C-alpha cells in the first residue's frame, strides 16, 4: 500500500500484513515524523473543534 506521510509528505510503501518496522510506524515514514506529529498535538497546533455541550460543566458524570 502506498500513501503519503502526513508530516513530511514523502511517499511510503508499506505492507501492513507483516509485522515490519514500517507497519509499526504507519501512517508515518519514520519515528522522527511520528514524534513531530505528537509534539504538534501536545503544543495545541492541532485541535478537534466541536459544539459546546448542553450539559452544564458543574454536573458530574454520575448525575447525568
């Protein structure tokens, strides 16, 4: 299977059927790109946008 690394955009060919190093890094091409992506999440460069919840924040999960 061919795909592009989401970090560096390099084309990578991976066989996901065998337990290769490439399969462990999927969808990234290297450990470096995987760590760059993790760092971006931790630095809040990526965000998942959602609508505010209808449940007031002072209500615990047990009271729902």
